[in-house]
C-alpha cells in the first residue's frame, strides 16, 4: 500500500468544495488525504470537518505550526492567491495554487523563485 500525501486545503467554497474537495472525497483517490482545511466561514468549516474528519482553521497561518503537511492546495479568493502562496512558500510548504495564479508575469516569477 502506497503512502498518501497529506494535504491541507485553503478555501471550502466553490472551487475548494466542488472541485478539489470532490476529487479528494472520491473512493478511488488513493494518492492523498485531507488532514486540514482552512475556511473563514464557520458553516463551511463545519462541512469540511464532517466531510474529511480533519482539523479546521480560520486562518491559513495556523498551518505554519504543522510539519505533517506535504501539499497545500490554495483555493482561496483570487485576489489572495499571490500573497497566500508566497507566505506558504516562504514557510516551507509545497503549494498548488489554482488559477488565477497572479496578476502579472513578474509576480508569477516571484512565486517560482520562492519555490
């Protein structure tokens, strides 16, 4: 049996729940387990906890205290993508950032350099 990646998901709205969450919940998902979800909205936070039996947080910076996360999937608001991804990278996390990655190619290059 292969070891699964331990994933934190930021955002449990449209993309976090319907796209990323839907994949992670599939029975044939044998590559990763969601161990943490970051969500501002208490109702969505409760839904994530019920869906994944995982830890939930209202601030992504809470993930900085953890050393058991292999990948952070960022499905936060588009205007937060760059800042959140850069902060996570600077704290040693691997980040999958959904589109819109950044507003400019220069900002995207900054994330690449940080990674």
